[in-house]
């Protein structure tokens, strides 16, 4: 079988679906450049300081500092060619000043559009995708790849969040899956929502919502699931036969 305990490398990280730029930056493609700022339905771009109100702060935020503000990183000089803004974000997220970012530090620095922290399982997934040396933490270069990945996913998310709520409902998710070429049978969509939704009630597709972090996780999960299934469906008839051990291996390979 080709679906063993294969570890992702940066070259095999499932990318966000490609988008087609349009002249207006809206219809015909995902929104380009800066998203609307502030107010109801706006998205703050990139690095998001803690506190304040207005807008949907998808992505990074400054971690909470102790008394006196942020401590100074032991080596404040960025690596050659590093983006100064990105280096500044890395330094602030690296709360223990170790030169690497742990799962806990990364989770404290990531926030959804409704100001909720990223789900820990999603943070682990993201870190694992970019932890090329399998150290359990990410250095600056790995962080730079992760930053770019999240920024690309933000464009995708903002395109499908039609009501600018900061979350994706069931109908918006179904639209996204269809455009990504991930054909989910309608009768299975409630199961997808039940797995990834943040809602605790509501059984209908339109009653449940998914935050940015869970949207990314759902897309990565479904993409890898379909790729794994395609690898073992050698005759491409939509059917496979698995032993119990093969089924368990298949299940635990998924993110």
C-alpha cells in the first residue's frame, strides 16, 4: 500500500485551491490584495495585535506580553534576506525566546474571525505540515512557509464567506467543496459539518458554521482522504477492499 505513515514535507503540503484573478478582484476569482478593513464584515490583513474591535482578524495576532510589554529576543537580527515584518512576528510569537515556535506558542498567536483561538488539533496539523526536520517545533524558515500558507487560505476563506460573518456555513462549505472539485454527496455533508462545525446544535446544513481554522483543517482532511482513496482504488471503480489493519492504517494516516 502507498498510504503508510508518510510524513508531509513542505513540497507535499496540500496547497489551497488555485484561484483565478479577475479585473475587479471579486467576481470570477478570489478577492485580491487587501480585504475590506474594519467594520462588520471586514477582515484585518496579516498580523493582528491583541485587543481592539472591529473586523475579522483571521490569522496571526500578537501574543499577550507580560508586565512591561514584550521581552526582547536574544538574537534580534533577522536572517539574511528575511522579511522584517515577518521576522518581527516570529520574534513576538516565540514567547520563550528559544528561536523556535512550539505548538502552544503557535496556538496563542492564531485567531479566528470571531476572536476564538485556533483549535489545538488544527494548530498541530499546521505545525506538522511545515516541521520539515520533525523537531516538534518550527524555526523561522518553516514559520515563513506556514505564514504564506495561512495567508493563501485566508483569501480562499474570504471568497466563500459570502455574508462576511467570519465563519463558513454549510451552504458556503458545500459551494467551496464543489468548486475545489471535492465532490461530497449531499447526504454526507451533514457528517462533514458534524465533524468540523463549531456549532453544538442544529442538524440542518445551514444551521452549522465552521471557523477559519476548521475550514482549513476540513479541506486538508478531505483532500488527503480523497488522495489516499484514489491510491488504493487501483481500478478506479470507486470501490476498495481493505483488511482491518489496512483500514486502521488508512484512518490514522489522515490528519
